[in-house]
């Protein structure tokens, strides 16, 4: 688990999460929406995707479903990384194919532990 694709429409979140991960030795690429995320996936397959839910256009649930059902990417784990903190959101995210679910604001230790658990 070295190369991470971070998908979030908030530049602030992208910056904060990127910084947190890079400091810990991860290589991070970012995308601000579903279209950009699919472009990044086509360029280079990551080891892991961190996915926001609330985004313009295709939301994170739809995007996760598309990625985890795509033959080319289905083995790439997705961790939902969102402010949606209801149990129903978590259940729905997991149903779409997510491997795990983290609620914002993200605690570095929690996220790193979840990433290591997948790797």
C-alpha cells in the first residue's frame, strides 16, 4: 500500500490528507471529481483509493460502485473518507464495494491503521 489516489472536491481536504500521508511515506495523487478520478485510474493503478462521498457530479458512492465493479480496478481497495457519519451511510458505502469507512475530520492514526490493515 504505497500509492494512494485521493478523491475529494475540497482542496483543503486534499491538501491536509495529502500532507498527512506523504509525511508517512505514501505517494499520493489527487482527483477533485469522478471524471478526474477515472482519468487518474487509467494513467496508473493505485494501491488504494481514499474516496469522499459528497462531490459534484458523480458522488463517492456511485464512483466506488463503478470502480469496484470494473474488471480493471476491482482489486483496488476503497476507503470512504467522508463527513457522512450515519450508520446507514457506512452500510451503504460498504455495499457499494468500499473496504472500510472513515469519518471526517480524519484522525491520522485511525486512517493509517486502516490502510495498514488492508496492506
